[in-house]
C-alpha cells in the first residue's frame, strides 16, 4: 500500500497597531509545514512581484482568512504551477503549398 504524504498549511493573521493601540491594518498569510532533516518547520508562502528594479520575492498576503483558505484549496493542494511561465502549443496548422 502506497501512502501519500499529506500537506499541512496554516493561516496566520497579522495586526498593525498605531501608537494609541488602535488596529489600523491587518492581513492574513499562509505557512506550509515542511520537513528539514528530522525537524518540522513552518515556511511562509511567497510570490514573485515584478517592479522597475527587477523581481522580488514577497509574502503572499490576503485580505481575510476565507480568501487564504480558498487559495490553499484551489492552488496549493492540487500542486498548480505558480510564479512561472508556461508555453503551450494550442493549435498546429499545415497549409497546402
């Protein structure tokens, strides 16, 4: 029997507070648990953001937990390729000379 290794994700929420203690900004982000040697560690899911100076890797953030969970279920769980370019031939046409 072949067992498939399960992927584990968690959603974290970050709040930013001003000098008076009022929350003025928050966002959610995703972490994935990976095994490094015999330790299990949580790594942040990041994305590539292009700018004038080149491309940078930044934290993939979401406005709420529901959007983060939807991203996990639709992109991360099924191993959809992300932050890359794919080139697919969709049609090949041959003409009579």
